[in-house]
């Protein structure tokens, strides 16, 4: 048994094992039938990257249309299909699975000293369910798309459109089961497979956040799955679940959908927050300020997220009393989120900060999350929400919180753990340039949309008054810069797989079990089961000045 001491292993030590999870088996079959959580994570990475490209292309088509006030690039119906398929692809196939399915799959067993997830075959099943859902989505796109909006709102989705609602809904339904199985796997693994000595309050905050997100996956996803099934049944068999003419409730679908979909915001946010905690602790060389408060804030977010769904429904005929209650609850859920931001800021205070690429992404995330969170207060307030709902203010807020924060956190996590995943370093200069390009491009894209929304421009319209054109042109220009930043990132990361400098086991001198094994890790993760004897993020006790004078490891 090997102990995790406050001083990390000598970087001059010989390699543990030249064989690793990447070269332990060759050929397509060894990947497609693998039960190794690390290989499954990489397969998710390829699939999610593909759908990110699909969603990005659809978004650029939408932005091209909005360059001019008139709908002169495509018909109104085609425009409706473009933004709907963009939303479905990005929400269900990129934002929700990105951090849990890729970084969570790769890192959860490594961070707790386990050899794999609790149910390796179910983990592989989760990936193949994602692939089945992906095929259904691609079929939907190739068959002409769907034009209901990504929320599948009734009665539009059940009676008034003749597009591929059932196949698109089924794609989201199957993807939901993939998410449920992933959450179950994480919860079982974290409860039952932690290394000796790794108590709950020695866990990395990454694990706390993944645990909280997994609870939402398990409890919330079945609800939206039921709602989508009811939409399909009403559409195909003409039942009356939501049609008031047949005894249905027109608001029932809204309650079912948003009961899941607002917690789903935190399925995306909490794993992103997990990455930020690890990156800030490492590059400020400090234990996260208020570790216990940050850990419990993840659980509080998971709990409170189930009690705020009706703030999406203020203009839909709900009672003013219930709207008032949900407005107050919406303000309450902001408290644990604010705890995280304040504690990250205090962690930076008097820290020995190094601005490497992952840290730049983390700092960008703080800016995006503060803007997105503060504008969320506007939308949680009943009076303001009535004015701003269904305008571009909603689009901007949603993208700041969901797209900006989640993707920047994901990219920060990818850059942080890339050396561990592949044993190679990416070029630092291009990584910093790409981070700035994405951040600036994002602000230029969605910042003007707050103004557009406040002025009253409705979302989901292909045509708009000419006085809004300047701001829309700014948004399209920003989207171009942001897209170039994403493409640049993909180029240098792929380049680094062959030409990047050898990383060594712990190039960041980070603290945590995942950095105590070789890079890339062996299939079983550790040669011996580690024993944890110290608190998380014990950077103060590490003798880094002594270590940094030593030569790096060469694979």
C-alpha cells in the first residue's frame, strides 16, 4: 500500500509501466468493447466534439440570417428548424454530457483511488445509448428537421407542426437514459469505491460537484422522459394529456418539462464548477477557501434546483401567489452559487497565482458566471421577467450561464488534465490566445443581445426592425471570432498528440490522487491501492521550490 504524502513522488523516478490505457490493446474492437472508463471518456469526447461542430454550424447559419433585417437567406420555417436543431444538439448532446461524460468518466475513479467505475459495462451501455440518441438526431436533421424549439412546447409540438417531433423527442429521451446510467454509476462509485483514508471531507471538490450533479440526473431526468413520451403518445394516438378540448391540462407539459430542465441547468453548471475549483486551487497554490462551505453549496444547489422551475412560467397563466413564492425561491438558489464565487475569489487572495492556460479559462469563467448570474436575478424577479421573457435578453442570459460558463470550464478542465489524459503538453502560447479569442468573441456575441432584449426584440424571429441591425451585426462578428477560437483550439490540441512535449506525471505540481499515477495512466489506474493521509489541496506543505529544480520525466 502506498500513502499520499504531503511531498509528491520524485519526478526523477523511473516510469511505473510503459504500457498504458491507450496502447493496452489495439484495433477498433478493443475500443468499441472496452470497459475502461478512460477509453469510454475519449469516445465520448469524439462524439461530443462532433455534435458541438454540428450545433456550431447551425448557430452560424442562424447568425448569418440575422445579419440583415429581412428573412432573405432562408424561409421562416427553415429558420425555425435551424434554431430548434441547434438547441437540441447543443443542450442534449453537448452541454449536458460534456463535463460528466468526458472529464467525469475519466477522472472520478482516478480521483478517489479506484480502478474503474462501479459498473463498467453499464458505463459502456451509457455511451451506446448516447450513440443511439445521436443517430436519431441525425435522422431527424436529414429528414427535414423539427421546428418546435428545443423545449418541445405543447400544443405546438402535439398538434400544429408536421415535422419530425417524435424522432427528435425520442433522441432526447434515449439521451436521458444515458445520463441516468452515468449518474447512477458516479453515485455508486463515490459511495463504495473510495481509497482507504479518503473520507468525505478529504474528497476533491470535483467529486462533490459530480456527486451533486449525479443526484439531479437520477431524480430529474425521468420526469422529462415521461413528458416527452406523453407528447409522442398524444401526437401519434391523439390522446388528451395536454389538450384542454379532450380534458388535458395545457400547463402540465410546462410543469413537467421545467421541473427537469431547470435542474438540468445545474447538471451542466455543477461539473463546470468542479473544474474551476481544481484549477484555481492548483494555480493559486492554496487550499480552496471555505472547503466545507463550497462542498455543501454543491449539495444545496442540487436540492434547491428542484424548487424554482415555475420562474419559467410567469407569463403562462400561473397564479400570482405561486409566482411570488417561486420568485423568492429563485433568489434563494443564487446563495450557494454566490458562495462558490466568493470562495474562489478568496482562494485567489494572496495566492501564488500562475496564469497558465487553464487558469485563464477559470478566470474567464468567473466573469461569465457573474454576468450570467446577475442577469438571472432580473429574470427571477416577477415584474422584470414579464417584460424580458421571450426576448433576446433570455437568449443572452442562457448563453452566458449555460454555454459560456460550461464550455469555458470544460475547456479549462481539458487543458488542465490533457497532460494526464495523453501524456503530452499542448503549446502554451496558442492556448492562451485561443482562450482570449473565445472569451472576447463570446462577450461580443451575446453582450449586445442583452441590449436587444431590453429594447424588446423577440427571440426566434428571422426578421426584425432595421434599428436592431447594428447590434445583430456585432453579434454575428463576435460569433465568428468565437468560432475561430474553438477551431484554433482543436487544431493545436490534435497537434499536441504527436508533437507536444512529454508532460511527465504531474506537470502542474498539482495535489490529488490522479496526479500520483503515470501519464497516460495504466488500465487499472494504480499499481497499488493508494492510502490517503492528508486533506485535499494540501499545497502549503508541498516542497515545490526543491522539486522545480529537478529534470522532468521523459516517457
